[in-house]
C-alpha cells in the first residue's frame, strides 16, 4: 500500500520514563527507588538478568547515570516546547512513585512531588499535548524492596492502592490516559525491576515470581476500578512487552515450544488483565513447577472487576525459538532469548529489526483480545554522530521508524483498532538495560555521555523534522 489512513485523533507522540529522564534523584523530598541503585554500563545487564543483587549503591565501583539522567526535572519546559514543535498529540511519561510516597509506605503524599507533576501536566496542556501516564515504570520505592521484599509481599498492594488513588484524585482533571505497570511480563526475565526483588538462586524463582504477579494483578485491578470511579472519562490500560514468537522451522516440536513461550511470556499477564481471569494454560504450568498461589477469598472477583480498557505494548523485535538450541545459535542481546533469525538484521545492541513483526503483533493481539491497542514504545537504539556543522543525520532511525509506521498502516487496513504511537525515547535518555547514554533513541540529541561528561544541551536530529512531517500529515508523508 502507498497511502496509509490513520484514524482522526490518532495519538502520535513520544514515550519516556521518570527514572531514565528526570534526574533530581534526591530533590523535592524524593526517596530512592530501584533505578537509583542500578549502576551504569555493561554491569547493569548482568545484574538485571542474574540472581543475587544487593540493592546497594557502591560509588567506589560504579557510576549511577539515573541520578542526574538528562535533568528533565529542571528542563521540562524546554523539552516539552520541543515536543510541541514536532506536533506531539501525546506524551507518555511515568510518575516516580518515590516523588509522591518517598518510602512507599507513608500515609500522606509528598506535596512537592505532586506539585512537580502538576507543573509538567500544565505545560503539556499549554500545547494541547495529552499526557499518557504509566503509574509504575521500573521505579519501585527502594524501602519497599528492602523492608517488604517487593511485590512478594501482599502489603505492597495497599501501598500501591494509596499511591494510585492519590494521583488519580490529584490529576483527575489533567490526565485521561493511564497505564498500570510498565512491561508487566518482563518480571519473568528481569524480576528486579518488574517485581521488586532479586532471586537468590535460579531454581528458587517460580513460587515468589508468581506470588508477586498475583499481587500485581490485584493492585492493577484495584487501580483500574479506582481510576474509572475517580475519573469517569478516563482510559486505563495494561502495558506488556510484546515480541511475537516465531518457530525456527516447521518441526512441530519447535512450533509447540514457540506457542508455549508465547503463551507464557506474551499472553499470561495480558490474559489476566484484559479478560479478568487466569488463563487455562497457566494452571498446568503452575502444577509442573510446584507453584501454589496464595489466593484469598475475593481476590478473583477483584481481578474480574478490574479489566483494562486498552492494551499498551512495547515493540522492538520479534523472537525466534527452537526447543533445543546451542549457545552459538542464541540471539545476542535479545533480553528475552531465542535464536538468531537468518532473515533479520540486528541493531548495534543485537536487537533484531522486524517491522513485519509489528503488523503480525498487532493482528495477533487484536485477534485475541478485541480491544483497542496502543503502541507505547518502539524505536531504534543507535550510536549518533555529530557532524562538524553540528547536524545529526540519523537516517537509520528514520528508516527504522518509517518501516514500522508502514506496518501500523497495514495493520489498521487489516482491521486492527490502534489508538496511537508513542516512540520510545523521543529525547535521548539513559538506557534501561545497559545504563548507557550512548544508546540513543531520540529525535532530540542530549549532550551527555557514558563517562558522565556533557553539557546537557539539546539538539534536533534529522529525524526530528521527519517525525514532525509524519504527524502533521497524520501519517501520509513518510
Ligand atoms: C523498554 C522499557 O523495555 O525498552 C524502557 O520500558 C526501555 O524503559 C526501552 O528504555 C528500551 O530499552 P533500552 O534498554 O534500550 O533502554
């Protein structure tokens, strides 16, 4: 197809997370959160994927890039003006739980934190930009991790409820679009950020992981219900990390294995949050892994009453699976595993680039759930080079995004209901998985480097002008 028809009111924009952009990690009475104790650089990746993290800051050994990040805390006006110049209709951001409840278990919210987000939302509305807010984006209060054991502990559900209600009440006239937990399924591979604890030994992960999930599902359902009650015209979604799983070949064993991986990783959480009940396949999985959930009377009713309105998801890559794989075949850099796909090229960080996979994902998700979809993350992490005249020609990023926007256009033609598209890291930020500044996603370059140097000056890349045209023509000019 040549001319894609995006719906009227389509939410074009960009996406970020508080911990990766705000900085000001101790300002305004903010408490420490998980991201504040994650070191920068390659070490972070090992910490996220392996057991035994201590949740302590070790200044003698590591740097902590999230502490200053790109200083959005002080520069939000300048940044929002740039988003407005691109014509953003929506801006996805998260609220740092620790700005509102610094330890997580207080009874009263912190006024300075609440006032900060008032200023940010007011600034967005000044330009007609709709905020899309993630309530928890890998930013659990550290105190809840250390003193309560993260989401393993049922008490955390009450703390989250208090936090969610505080922000719904405060921002009920300013925020219409919400999401509960960022990439909720990622806790299956990265429990530190997703579930707020580090497993000690690989074999001990099953029971605590799924008990923590049960608590998150309760918290999510309670928040959904409260959101609908407090803000009647709101829409609140789940947010999943979606990477369609392909079988490496037509060997039925590989096809079955891919299906099972897809069910567990891509659909388990969505099934609970969208359909309001545990799916059939997970019951067998629980049995086979000796998992016995503690479910109290009424829990399943709460989950049933808290179904989300839409599915927010991130899409960066697909995943190709084989039941038995050698280390050599394994896909490099793909956090969620799999083998190399011979048909795909990968980014500098080994993430396989697959725009057709986005069309497949949109169709699969819509076929399964039949509720609106919202792509709330997609983008290319790449090294950018500044030319002598100060310009940045990021044609590789434009190519990547163009192909993904085309895939969205095709999926809409296929009949998929798509609400919007917020590209990840519309402004350069700290990378989540590698803690680097050099893994850049933005339309806006930020002068900040892995060694901590940089003026924090903002510059428009070539993609800035490209995206501006895409938005102003509602996807006609790609
Ligand atoms: C998603 C996260 O997994 O991917 C973001 O929600 C993250 O927080 C993004 O930044 C890109 O990942 P990374 O590791 O390249 O920053």
